[in-house]
């Protein structure tokens, strides 16, 4: 029934953020036409959390070792936030060239 997921990141500087995903994170991609790149993501997971409101969604990228990831990003000139250890994982965020932020975490929970 479901074959995958499609996430959208809105950006005030889409060209810079596209270059980041292509050149820094080195995600494989296809041109969907007119230079519109769609990036392949690794396997993903989804969780449902209780909330008083609907239509609120978050995107996190997963990594195997958050400290190594931060070091790799620093070498590429990409700023990451401090590591926060939660019961479910070690969390940081990275600032995209367009100014937006994305969470990145090393899971400490069992993965499907």
C-alpha cells in the first residue's frame, strides 16, 4: 500500500539548500524536470505523538553517531547546535544555507 514518504522543506534560498543536500550530504537525486531535484533518503520511520493540535509535523534526519556527524559538518563549514541527550536519542540541529534548521539525531531507541 505505502511505498515510501515524500518530505518537503520550504526555503527562502532553495538553490543553496539544494546544493547542500547534493554536495555536502551527497544524497543521490533525480531531476524531475527543469532542474527540480528530488533526493533519495535512507530508510525512514514515522512516530505518532499525542498533541492538543493537529497539522504539526517534524522532520529529523537519522545518523549512526551524532558527534561524528557534527565533526563532518564542521569540516564542511556547516554549523550544528549542541548535543542534547534525550531518552530516545542524541539530538542536534544543523543550519541550512537558506537559514532553516533540521533536527539530526542518533537513535537510542529500538528501530523498526
